[in-house]
């Protein structure tokens, strides 16, 4: 368990907080590219790390992310006119480009000269991989862009869903660091024969042993995690995953389709999750896309026009108690909603973590807490996070393997912490 002070360090992400400043040293997803689909399209509201922002594309299609409020008298720029390479406040006509420069100040005779003295907070933005990425830290520490393999793929190799979660970012992320919950939360009551989620992911082996053993290794990007499970034939099944600073996880892989989860704090009590599946070698098939988009198992149905799930805390995640007695362990349909139901209210949207009783199955959770809190403390003392400036270190992939029961798991894991070409 953590002290109250440690938990505050872990969970508070606003401007000036240690963890908030750590996140601001990395490129983060701000939104899906489709939310600002084209040049001069409608602006979109964005809230990240406790800051209210507005995103837009200028007339050349370049994305910009700026303060949500006009520096003149605080009018909301969400209602602005997106025209001629700038966003114009409709209150008094002040106009700003994607760099935050005031390019027109038409409501006052001194505007032609005064505009050069006016600017608005603007953050660098990049459109890549179907995502608008933003860097919100000091200009002098702006890192090179990430080198995730999937960012180089054609978009038809990728399926991504963004969802809004009503809990702290770390509360959401801890589930990906916890291999033992899969045996319980995601199982069906028929030895997995009807478990559509397991069949799509091809990970039914994760349900054979409720007591996985973690082998951990600190890495340049964060943490390598190998979860070992005993199989009936005496061999061991190893699921290899990664946690990458500050909030990227690779919680599983099939022989064909890879997976990554990204958590982006909205504020202390809410976050976005970007969940993606991708094929490095070929476009996702029509069957794979249909299962992801419409199957309702790995990716839940969203309320139209939002990133909120149809099954949510307000309707008890549509739990079906008859199904719980006869079909699945939870009675909750979607794989992600099963997680959501158990994480959005762990003693509240920000778990205090002062009354936990942790066990060896929580070893990855404990280690990640230690690493990320140390990185935040080090930054406050003037040491920049090395991983932010080492994008190639993030070119690692999850995998799974079957080894003899007496195999050296630590040795077998070593190649998977090395960046791939």
C-alpha cells in the first residue's frame, strides 16, 4: 500500500504537480485524427492533464492545439471561426494560428501593431497513426517523436477505439499490470469454450492457472513483464508484456494481431483510454474489423457522438445476473466493460491505496508504481526522464511462448526488451 502523500504524487496530474510535469515531458494522444477531419474543419474541445484546450486544423490541414480561451477577455474559442490559417474568436475577431501567434486584431486601431505583442498558449501537435499527438512540456525539452511500430503502418492495418473512463489514469492502467485477474474477471463458466473474447485474442491459455508468477526486468522504456502459468502437460505458458513510461501498455498479443493500450489523464478523476489492435504484416481482415467494431466483446458499444460506453456506471454496466449464474463469471458482456466495472470505483475514482493488502501477484503493479514515482521525483530535482529522449527503446512487442517447466524464464525474456527493427 502507499501513504497518502505517495498516492497524491502518483495520481495528481495538473500543471505544476510532479506527475503532471512528468507526463508533459512525453508526446501524448490528444484526440483521434477524425475528430478534426480536414482543413478548416470544426474546432474540437480537448481537456488533458487538467488543462482546457481547443484543437483545430488550419487551411493547410496542419493541426493546432491552443488554450481554450481568448487572451483578450477569456471568450471560449471553441465557438471560433476556423478560416484562412487561423482560429478567429467570434467575440471581437482576434485570430490565432496553430503556433499561438495573434495574426489579426481587428477591433482596435492599434491592432496592427499590438497583435505582435499578443500570443496564446499553443502546444506542438503531430498527426500520425490516426491520432493527433501533443507535447505540453517546456520547448527546450521537447523530445523526438515516438517510434512505435504501428505508427508506420497504413491505417487499414490498425483499429483503434477511444473511450472516456471516470477514474484516475493509474487506476485504469493497473489492470494491465495484473495478470491474475484474467482467470476470474474474463472467464466463462464452461472452461472457456464459449469465451468469444478469448477466442478472438487466442489467449485461452491464460485461464488455465489462476496463480501466475511474474518475472520482471527494468528497461530503458519502463518494465518488461513475463507472467508464467502452469499448463496441464507440465510446461509453462509465458505471456510477455511491457509497460512504457508514462502510460503505455502491451497487455497481450495473439500470433497475428498485436495490442496496445494508452491512458491519457483528462484530470485527476478521469482519463481517456486509446485501445488499438494492429497487424504488422497485412491489413486487418473484414472479419477482424467486424469483430472489433460490432462484436461488442473486445471493444464496447459507445453512446453515439461521445466516447462514453453504453454500458456504464450509471446502469451498473448492464450486468446480467442470469448470465452470471449460467454463462460468465461477471454477467457483463464486453471484455473492456468487465474491467471498467471493477476499476471506476475502487474506493472512488481515485483509489486512496492506503488500505490495500498487496500480495505477490501484485508485483508488477508495485514495481511500476516505484518506477513512475521515482521518475516524477527525479524530474522535480532536475533530472529529465531519459526514456522521453530514447524513442527507439519503445520499439518492443508483446509475445507469448510455451517453455518447459524447468526453463529459465528470465533468460528467455531478455530478447524481448531489445528494440525491434
